[in-house]
């Protein structure tokens, strides 16, 4: 069996907010694959993938790249947060919501 040691990089371009509750936390992140199709991951899977260095996430706001890192303790679900880029305190909260997703859009990692 072949295992790739190359880190998968994905730009987060969309978010799904959990609803009208007070914390407005993100439930899902996603973006476009190189072929133009849309991918998504539930937040908990994205945090785990980032912690295990399987996927390196980033955002682009105003043409500037901001790395996305997992936050929180290992015993908690955790969350994702962009590194400071001088433009925005949290680039993820500035991203648009998802367009309609096909069922096969889940990112395989």
C-alpha cells in the first residue's frame, strides 16, 4: 500500500454557521478542489485533520493568505482560527456561506 507524505493544502472559502444562537460557531468549512468541485469537512474532522497535520488549511482575504490553525485542548472538540494577518482578527468569520452541496462533496483525508 502506498502512503503519501505530502501534506494536503486546502483553502477554506466557505463556512456554515450553526445557527442563530449567541456563539455563532462554525459547523463546517470547505472550498473548491483544483478541479472546481466543492469539498467540505465538519468542524470536528477539520480540527482533527489539522492537529494530525494531514491537511494544512488557509484562507485568502483581500488577496492575502492567512494560515488556519487548530485551537483548544486535546480533550476538547476545539476550533479553527486564522493566524493574524494584519487585516482581520478572524478571517473565517468573513467568509461566505456554502452554496448548495452535492452529497459526494465530503473531503476524503
